C-alpha cells in the first residue's frame, strides 16, 4: 500500500482534498491530507518556509509512513520538494500539481513579475500575510460558482514568510522521481525552472485540461493521474 501525503497551496487547508482522498482510498491506498502551520484550523501557529517543510516531514514520521507519494499543489510544491529529499528512502515519488518547485537559495517570489520587494511591501500592508483571492479572480479556471464560493469562504490569509524565505536543497531536485501535472487553463507551458527539471529521465509531464485547482474541478481525474506511477 502506498501512502499519499497531500498538501494544498496558498490559503488552503487539508479540506481542499476532500474530493480526492476518497478516490485514493477506494484504490486501496492511504491518503493523508495535511494542513500547514498558519492556515485553516492551524491559523494561529506562526510559520516560515522551513516550518512548512518540517510540517510535512513530521507528518510522514508521526504516521510511520514508508512508501510515500508527496503531493504538492501550487505554493506547496516549494516545501514538498524540500521535504522529499529529507524523508530519504521513505519516498516513492513526488507529484507536483501545477506548482512551484524549490530552487536552492531562492524563494517562491524571487522571480515575482513585479519583483520580490514589491511583493514584500504588499505583505507588510497586510500584517505580513498574503491575502486570499476574491471570487472574480477564479474566473476561467473550470470551477463552478459553488466551487468558487467554497474555496473563497474557507480560505485563510497565508503566512508571508513562507513565500519570501529561501529554499534549502541538499541535492538536485531532478534526481528524485517526480510527476509534474500542468493545468492548461492556467497557462499552456510549464515555467522555465520546471521545463529544465523535466529534462530529467526521472520526471514525467502530464497535462490536464482544467484550471489551477484540479482537486475541485477534476478530482477523479487528478486521483487517477496520481495513481499511475506507483
């Protein structure tokens, strides 16, 4: 039995995987959705990026998991990619769901289109938090009005330090087995850093004809893709 550890992106908690977890369990595998520090029901917990990395490593160790697929959506690809090398031979595979990938010494917003300084100034105006998206910002992402309302109503501000602090990697990420899921409604091509990693023979690209939040828009299809490489 493989155990999936599922980590959603900015503003979201473990609840974001509610439609995916049953699909994985029905296939005979373990599925453990994780809320990172500072979000959802853990909103009161202070968090930096390495806090989130340790959240993931700690969950694997706490549950005694051995054959682990780490799944990181959007922002969560950054801490998941770092946690993957830290769980050693417990790792089966990483699944990056339309996500960022960590680069040693760089933060998630190092290459922000307006520059990291502008992003940090925005965080400072919001007590150090990244404010959740509003309903109109989910347009064109293959989500129903009900799904958008669900996401917006349950999203919580995201701890800013987790996106501005640099990643720490001890080995090239391309050496680890990974599947990268590109959601085409959020852009037809992977980012340049992902494209470089996809040159590794240990990485596989899968495209989904949906938006950036496939755990809501296409949960069954997303689960099937996760199950293909184990």
